């Protein structure tokens, strides 16, 4: 009899566990179905609010919208999350943050942080997309204990992705190009990516790939004003020599010529757009500080209304409200002083002489490219915008470069290898023969 009672209790416990598991599975299925409709909104990103029927709507705060737009514009200009963070930090521009729980959200402002900038740039919600299931939890048994880790999924493995779900700050195409640039800037991925634009005169650094073994080519500087590109495959196998190795100056020159051939017809349009931007653009620092000043003035007015309502004789309350009012007034005065300092340091509007100089540059793009004070970093960024990759191969005494453009076209350029003992300062063989023939004629 006791044995039967224990069996019944075990059976009831098993059934209870099955029911709990069944309830959990039904709950997860209901969440997935709601997510597939784009209606599962657990936490809204900064810059958005939860509207009617749990719809995602843009935050009506103009300062928040302007700051998020500024982050995306600066990333398009600088091409690096790290550089965007440094620029925001130098200009002392704060970023919006959301504090509190789901039901008690509170907006605030904090100094820019790298991970905050990266979070804004990588979140698909700012592209107007609804995404669910971007991460998954992996459970493992380590040292006899259960360990759970959350890992990111590839975009094609996301459970739900709905485009044009709500109003975005950028388009989906811009979001995809931003993610590709962030991935390529991650130097930790080694040979799989181009790497971020770095200092140095080698214009093709990060773009070259060996056509023999597929390894990434390294940019080296043996001496001052000397550039050399070399296949990195030999680093994995020291018994083999490098597949491809050649001087970088001629390669940089040939690839730059192909790029300038494409850019020259656009020079006038680019100069016109630059002039219009310089004439109409407002200083971003002043714009952000002006929005902050408007909010500070609201805080001052709000503190004053609170102070006016309270009974002055109730000093326990009035004293605290008076301190809040004074803090708001101090913040307002500080922002006014910062704006005045920024306005005093503004550059003068572009002059007619500067406009003519810009137009002259537009008519001579190669001269502008070869100017001594032209920054190699800007040249590298232009090359990366136009080119996807360059494949280098060596056949006998010839170096062959295949340029893969972003649009899908391919161009091939070739140049001979420099023999041992030769250098770029040596007089060419054709000029030596010409001088010899002239000398013979003069003797005759």
C-alpha cells in the first residue's frame, strides 16, 4: 500500500513538471507570435517612445532627435565609431540616456561614452526596423556548474526582422553600410577585414589581398618615404617565401590615377556642394548648446513655478525648492557663457576669394590630390568608398593589380617589378638612350 502511494506521488510530480513545461512553451510561443507581428515591445530605445497600442514613435523632444541625427551624420563624415566618440567628447556634447524601469522611464543626459555611441549606430530600431531574436542563450556545463552565456546571432539568423516598421532616423541601406564599415574597422578580426584607416603614407593599406594564397597584404615602411606591400601568408609558414612583394609608390600612383579618372567629372559639382554647405551650415556645437539652453530655461521656469506655489513660511519645503531653482539658474548661466564663447570663436563666412579657390581646385583634382599638404587619411577614405578590394598577383617580372569597384566593375593595371639595385631616382633607360643618340649626333 505504501509503495502504491509513493508511485502515485511520483506520477503526480511528473505530471506537474510536464504541465509547467507546457505552460512555459505556450508562453514562449505566444511571445514569438506577438513578435512576428511586430507588437512585442519590451524596452524602447532612447529617442523613441511607446505610443498607442504599443507602437514605437519618435520622441518629440527636438534636442534628443537632433543629437541622434548628429551621431549618424558624424559617423558618415568620420567613418569610425571611435572618432565620433572623440569628437563628441572634445566638443562636450552630451548624449541622451533612459533611466528607470519599463513603467517609470526617466530621460537624462550624460557625457558621451564609446559604448553609447556604438549602441546607437548598431541598433536597427534607428533604421525604422523591428528586430527580435538578435541574441540567443547558450547553456554549458563548466567545472560541474551550469553556465549561461548570451551570444549575438548573424543578421540572417534573427527570429524576426520587419522593415519600415516605424519612422527611422536613417534608411535601411544606410544602416547596412554603417554595419559593414564597423565590421571592417574592427582590427581584431585580422585578415578577414580591411581594418580601420590608420596613419601612414601607404594609400592601399587594407585594400590589397594576395591573388595567390588569399592572404591580406601588409603595408611596410623599411625606410623613410619608402613603402612596400608584402603578402602576409609567409608569417604562417616561415619555410615559404612571400607570394607577392613590391614597392608601393608606383602601385599607389596607378590606383590613384584610376580613381581620379572617375572623380574628375564630379569636381565642379563637389565644389558647388561644398560652397553651399559652408554657407548654410550652422556650427553643430552651438546648435546642441542652444537646445540644451532651451531645456535649461524650461527647468528654471519649472523650478520657479514650484517655488511660487509653496508657502514661504514652510521652510522645510521652500528651502529645498529654492536650492533647485538656484541650481537651474546656475546651469542656465553656464550654458549661456559656453554659447557666447563658441560664438566668439566662430570663423568668418566664406569669402569670394575662397570660393574661387575651391572652384580652381575642382578643375584640377589631380593637382589637389598630389598637393604636399593633402592628408593621406582622406585619400584612403576616398579609395575605400570607391574600391571594395584589390587583388595583387606576380607573374614573372610583372605585378598585376585587379581593382574591384564597389559597383561590381573590375579594372586591371600592370607594372614591371624593380630589379635589384634599381630605384626610383635612377634615370630611365629611354632617357639614357635619347641622350646617347643626341651626343653621337653632336660629335658627328
